[in-house]
């Protein structure tokens, strides 16, 4: 009977440790997920900025070509 109670106590202790590990893993996951979302948002913003800059460069190139063709 004493051995059974001891085994139950050990199982309960193991369960507490595993729950603690689970909580730590969930916390780490939440941190990584937040970083991922932040980086994804930053990536999207930079992609839009790159497109805008490329568009401006193309517009300037077209304007230069128009000016050159009008000079001739």
C-alpha cells in the first residue's frame, strides 16, 4: 500500500514537471510567434517601399527618354 502511494506521488510530481515544461514551451512559442509576425509585417512594409522606389526610378527614366526624344 505504501509503495502504491509513493508511486502515485512520483507520478504527480512528474506530471507537475511536465506541465511546467509545457508552460515554458508555450511561452517560447508565443515569443517566437510574435517575432515572426513582427518580421513578416516589416518585410511587407519594406516590399511596398521597394516597389514605390522602383516605380519612381522608372518614372524618372521615362521622363528622361521623353525629354531626349523631344530634343531630337
